[in-house]
């Protein structure tokens, strides 16, 4: 088993890292009413985010439920949305810090929600396999797990993260977000 990673919480205390992550999170959303003030006063929001991590004072907000239409799957989805600041920014920072840890050991063809590994990549692979082995590609399956995130057990998720991450303060923060968002049961 690979070595556990520590000292992730300290990475949350880097103002330049926080600033870059806020810009990344806001990319393409700058005109949204909850995002525009954060981008307009980036230095202040960077400092406030830093203070949330430094003091350990972040308390997740309850998410708002919203019905959206997903054109890719052609169906309506009930989603839970947290405000961009502080919740969205804190989540982006946490995921950005965890990304190298999560990517290590991930299957090569795990594609969903991973930049550079989207539908076009998988479509190209499927076309390649169909051309190179038409007899061996008689059947195909398209699958979707209904209500996947709400079905995830909190303790098992944290246990899985704890197998890769040894930073207790970081895991405590992640757990508080998981518990509060109501996305996982």
C-alpha cells in the first residue's frame, strides 16, 4: 500500500494557493451574482478564506436544493448547491489539495468529473476498440447509478480517505463538510 500523505492542512494556509484556487473556481462564472463580488475583491476574500483555515472556524452552510435540467443525460436532476463563498471556495481548495492524493492509484479509465478525462476521451477509446476488434465488441452497456451520492456511507468514505491521508485536521474538515452538505447519507 502506498504511503499515507500528511501535512495537507498546512497547504490550506498558503494565501497564493487560495488565491489561485478562487480564480480557478470562479472561471466561467464571474458574472454570477454570488461570484462577482468575490472576484472583484479577491485579496479580501483570499484573506478571509485563509483566516477560516487558520482559526479552524469554517462552519458549512446548509445547501439549497434546486431542480435543474441536465442536457447531457436529458433528464431533470435535484441538486444541492452551497454558496460560492465560503462553502464553494473551501470545497475547491480542499479538492485541489487532495487531487494528487486521489489521482494516485486511480484507474486509467476513471473519467467522470476529471479534467482531460471526459466523454471525448472515452468516446475515442470506444471507437478505437470497435475498429480494432469488431467481433469482440458485440455488446455495450451504458450505466448510471441513480441517487449515487446520497447512498454513500459517511464513515466508509472517511475511512477510504484516511487510508490515503494521515492529516487528522484535514480529515476533520472534510468530514464536517460531508456531514453538513446532506449529499451523502
